C-alpha cells in the first residue's frame, strides 16, 4: 500500500469515489486498507480444499415442485426474477429470502416451501441481478454499490402494492445475509419488521471468516488492489473487472451458479467492511441467526460475539453436524425458523 499512501499524501488527487458512502458500506482510504489486507491474506495463506459434503446435500434438494417464476422490472429495466410461495392466503407476514454468493433463489426452496406450508407467512425467493434467472451478465450486472439494496427496496415496494400492510421479514444466506445487514442499516430498512440470517457474511475483516472462506472464494489479489485504488481516486471505468471467482467443482449443477464477481458486485453484495462500531440493526427488530458447527466458510462460534456488537437482541443458534450450504435444507434449521416465525410474524 506504499503507492496508495504516497498518492493520498502527495495532494495530486482528491478521493472522489462515488462508492465512498459512510466508510463502512462504501470504499474510501480507510476501507481500502482492509481490502488490501484481505488481498494479502489470499496470497499468503496456504490453499484450502473446499469440502464437498455440504454441497452434496444441497444438490440433492428436490425442486420438482417449484412455483412458476415471475419477473419484476427494476427502475433501470433489469428483470429481477422471483418465485412466490403462496401458503395461507390470510397470512399477515411476507418472508423475502436472498441467496448467497454465486447462488440463486431455488436453493432456498426447502425452507421457503416449509414456511409457506406452515401458514406463518407467504414467501418470495429473489434472484439478485446477475444471478439465477435475473437479468444482466452473470456476476457483472451491478453498476454502483447501492444497486442491490435499491433492487430490494423496489421489490418491497412491489410487495406493498400487492399485499398492503403486510409485515416484511427479510432473510439471507451467506452474502445474502450480508446484504440483509446492509439493507437494514439503510433508511429503507425501516420497512423491515424482522431479519433471518443463515450463516451470514458480516463483511471484510469480520472475525467470523475462515481463511480463504474455506476454499470457496478465489481472489485475484493484484487486480483487486489496483481496481480498489483506482476507484478511491474516482476512476471507476475498471469497476466491472472480475476480481473474485468461486470454487464450483463440488456443484453438480454448476451451470446454475454465478462463477465470478466484478469489483462492483463484490462491494455491493454484502455489508462492506466489518467494524463492531458500525451502525447496528434497530433493537426493535426481531433477529434470528442460524449456522452450522461445520460451516466451511465461517466460524459459527464467532457469531454470538459479532451479533452482540451489531444486534444484541439477536437469537443465535448453532446446529450440530451441518455446514455452510446444507443449512438451507436441514430439518432442524427449518423447524427452528418456523418456530421463530410463529413468535414474530404477527407481533
């Protein structure tokens, strides 16, 4: 980072990145250092082989009875794909579920269908832009850092039109959980009544992250450093460059996954950089956090302390003998989620 330090102190350039934001969700000189440290870890940590068992259990999910897909046009014309699990027509709550990195909404089918069948809520699974059936180039459809949150806000606006007055519960897996955290920190987050976090990503530098995300993420470190520095200097023409890819070798249906992310998508699909002093989640919102003790990407035992900093009201549950991906299909996780919804969906 000697070049970054020299540029900053030389007076030749003034940082003017449109992604700057609040220093947590955006990119500035302070957060640039955290991205540089992350890139360094990816170049100095010995390679990690991603275990296959958790993926195998997720891949065995029966999706023969998926609801029909539908799309909503975002304000820029991008088509956002979703599925609606109707359940009981008089349910007063709606759960919106967001997939994780490289993923897609159909991975949430077991949980979504069980919630709808319980009658506690209607459920929508949403494909973020550049993922699943939604529009845009795979992993490269985000053009500014707040765009995914804006898409969620537009989708919730759509729900307000079709189900006026419904309680909205926002849930996310992995990076989708990070996006839930980001959204709840924004002004639009006031519309959310409760949050469900499934093995969530809490930001660059979070104490919950395993080395190399357990082998799931591969970072192009030199490129990440260069594009990060350029972006802080206000040069954003390289922001759609690929900076991370995902190890899809364990995925039996890898054609459904998004193989890589651009720099813009990396910045946007999560809460930004971790800091325990960042804005937390409104204490009036009910929070459930569920993770497996064999999570390949994150340290499940670090979630209680992390959420004590950002949402001390959270119920944090660790489930034995499950990993990062089969948390989405585990019967115990589904039962815990439905029991929690029975307490919070109508209050």
